[in-house]
């Protein structure tokens, strides 16, 4: 339990590791699905290959789509790609970086499925059990070579099916299965080796071609976009809540039958609401109090994103007060 | 137990993840129900097809409707749809968005059922074993000798291992393998179709309507939160209303009792909520000190409930209708509408600052 909590906390620490976590979960789901899937080779000459290759390639496609769908960065990337320029210039390198990262993550689960399929061998045997006569003669000793072409085909198509009565306890079937499985595993291991080599080479050689400084910038701004999107959503939710609360309270107060008069503030009267609550709520509303304002805000957020310059907010000028007595002499000053 | 608690906390953290949680639970329930369900094909030519296809199609419909039932947002959607326009304009895109998101969530459990059923293959086998091309799987010489009806009856028995009695005529394993393959191919194809549809909707949608989408998402969330806050405010108001109403009732009875026992009510039992906490035990008794008095209170509560009209407490002889600073300490007071109909309309003073 503690371990699980630690692992979860680690993965939730930043958005990149969340994506990595989801990617790994999908890969594990892919393996689990393969082991629980009851593969049923049709053992009919015309359909074996079609079915087996279908099972080898359609689920990876499904996992690829799923990998792109569950990744949060897809939405961020699409929005960044499609937004009008407005006040903020667009950097294509950021979009490219996010795209490659997304593709790499989405391709993991499909590769895992294909590799597991090849290493297990069942599907390969189903697809390619129709090995040619020449191979047969060199590797397998038995007297089926005298049969006609069609019968040989039918027979070979049934090799993947252990239960068939023809092949009960047949060494021939086992030999053919072993042979095809070896092929399958060899291909599987080669693909794995190739991928790892590519990955290693990519990691080692990329720094020679890339400008590291630009890389740092690109990574920073792509992380920034992700966090900005999340914070915008959170702020919208908080704003929504305060907007709704004020709206409801206003509605209740509007239902009163009494008349309301306005008078100048008398120094003896003080509204006895808690100062903190008022400040907090008003702060969260940020002055947006009407539907049209909110609509305009949301439209502008997409059509004309604000410039990346918060100097004005960070260095808000403070009002300095100077107290002078009736002679003009300074008693106290904030300056 | 700890695991469940953590999961529940995470799921309840916000509305969306709560709905996603329910969606996930229903999908798991659907898969679990399928594995727990004992599929038994009737193996009779007339009923095979209905049973097989019925099992493929009816539970998904049931799960879909259940998804709608369990989703709180359905009543919200209905309310928003049916309300009169009034002062707030209705936005059809918001309604559409809400409907689409509810439908998307409800479709997951049916999809899981259909994929699991197709991958397993039993229902397909049951439904389509009669349509098999017997010459592909059977011994032609033996088949020639059988009548049409006999062939069909035999084909219908293929899904049932126990009662299939003619292995020489048809190879049962080969036939069931063939149909299972077709079923699994359909299953994978169905999954691919659903995933690519979801992909189109989710990943390609930003190309078309991103700004409008942000708007509709915000306002649909707003409607949900507003409804919840309205309910909360109503509840709080009802609590306060009830408290004050009951206090006034006790006081009115205690007032009667006091006049009977020739006592004068000394404390100004103000109906100000803040003072409740400072009241001592004596004040909490609200002037009722004897068994008979209490009995009268309880009897009258049922036989003669007080009207739903809170009275504003008036210290004797003072009018609250003055506007000057002396009348100012009344301030806006949360007591609601419907005060006694024979009171004149009161004037409240609201103060604003010139700053």
C-alpha cells in the first residue's frame, strides 16, 4: 500500500511523468489483453493468414489511437497548433516537440503487442504454417510428401490446431510448430534489438546535431503551455463556483418584497460581514460579473491569447501615503 | 479497505472524475456480469438465432439506459431544456454539449459488453451455426443421405458439446472454430471502429470549434454548480427559517403560559441567530418550565401549527420606520418574504460609501 502510494505520488509529480505513467499502464493492459485473449486459429487455408495478420495488426492500431486519446498533451498541442496568432507569436518547434513526444508515447503499447505476439509465436504459426515443400523435405522427415498439393495445403493449415484428430500426438505437427515458432521468435528478438539500437543511437547522436540551448527553451515553453492550460481550467472552475454563489444569493435577495433606499454612509454603521470572506470571494471573481463578460473572456482566451508578460502584475505600484500637518511639515511618509 | 478509501477520495475530488468513476465501475460490472453469466444455447433451430442475438443486443440497451438513470446530469439537462426563457437566454449548444457528454459516458458499458461477447464467440456460434455451409466442414457422402430437416437440426446442435452426437458427419471443432474466428474478427473490427470514432471526435474536434467549445464547457459546468449551490442555500435558509419559526412558536406559547401564570417576559428573546450561542440553559428553555406547559406545546404543534410568516420583533412603543441614524442599527436582516400580511411595507435603509 505504501509502495503504491509512493509510486502514484511520483507519477503525479509533474505532467510528463503522468503521461509516462499512462503510457506504461497502456502497455501493461496490452500484455494482459493478449494473455487473456483466446486466440482461435480457423485452420482453413484461405483464412489463416488473413485472420492471424489481422489479430497481429488491428489491436496495435487500436492501442495507438487510445494512446493518443488518453494523452492530455494532445489537446494542448492541437490548440497551440490551431490558435490564431493574436498577441502571442507561435513557435513551430514547440508543436514539433510535443508531437514527437506524443507519438513516441503512443507507439509503445502497439510495439509491445507486436513483440509479445511474435515472441509467443501462436499467431505466426497460424499465419505461416503453410511452409513450402522444399523446406519440409530438409527439416521434417515423414511420408506426407507423396500427397497432392491441395491436400498438403489443407493439412498444413491444420497444424496450428492441436485438438484436431489428425494431429493427435503427431511429431510432425510438433516439428512444424517448433520450426515456425523459431522463425517468429527470431523476428521478434531482431525487432526488439533494432528498436533498442535506434533508441540508443538517437540518444547518443542527437546532441551532436541539436542546439542544446534551443532544446531547453522548447522544453520549458511546452511545459509552460501544459501548466497554463491546467491552471486556466482550474481558475474557470473556481470562478464558476463564485459566480454561481453570488448569482444565487442575489436571486434570493431580489425576491424580498421590501423596498431599498440608498443613503450616504453613516460613520456609525458598519457592515458586519467578515472582511476575509468578502476579499477572497471578490478576488476570485476578478471583476467578471456578467454573462457577456464571461463569454467575451472565453472567446478572447482562444482567439487572442494574452502576451507572455506579467511585469505589470509582478511589480504592481504600491500607493505611498504621506501625512502632513497643517503647516506642511511631513509627519510620516511611506516613500 | 485503505485502497478503496483512497480511490473514493480521488474519484470524488471533482464532478467529472466522479462521473468517470461511475462509468468505469459500470464497464467493470458489465465485464463481470458477462463472465458470471452462464450462457446456455438452446440448440434448437427456431430459437438459436433469437437467443444468440438477443444476448448480444439486449444487455447493452439495458446498460445504456442504466447509464442514463445513474447520471445526475440527466435531470439537469431536462430542467434546462424545459425551463421558460425568462431573463436568461437558453443556449442550444450548451444543451447539445450536455447531452453528448452524457451519451458518451453511457455508451462505454454497452461497448464493453458487445466487445467481450464478440471476443468470446459463444453467442455468435449459437446464432449462426445453422447458417453454416455444411459441405465445407462435413463428410459429403454422409450428408447426401440426410434430409434438410435433419441437417438443420444437426447444425443447430453444434454449439452444445454434450448433445452433439454425430462427429463423423460434421467436424464440430472445425465448425465452431470457424464461427468463433468470424466473431472475433467482428469484435476487433467493432473496437477499431469505436476507437477511431472517439479519436475523430476528441483529437480532430479542436480543428473546428475550440472557442465555442470552451464557452459551452464553462456554462454547462456553471449550470451544474449553480443548481447545487441553490439547493444548499435553500437548505440553509430552510434551517434558519425553521429555527426561527419554532422559537417564535415556543415563545408565543410561553407568552400565553406566562400571562396565565402571571409572569412577565423579561428577556428580549431576539431571533438573532448569533445570540443563540451565547444563550444560557435558562434561555434555551424559551420560557417553558413545567410539564403541563410542555404538553401544551407538543399538542399544539400538531393540532394547530403556526403560520409560515415570521414576525419582525418590535420593542414596545418604538417604530422601526425611521430613516435616520437612530434607526440604522436594524440593518438588512435575513428574514424572508411573507411577513404578516397586516404589516405595512417596511422601508430598509442600505448604506453606500462615497469612496
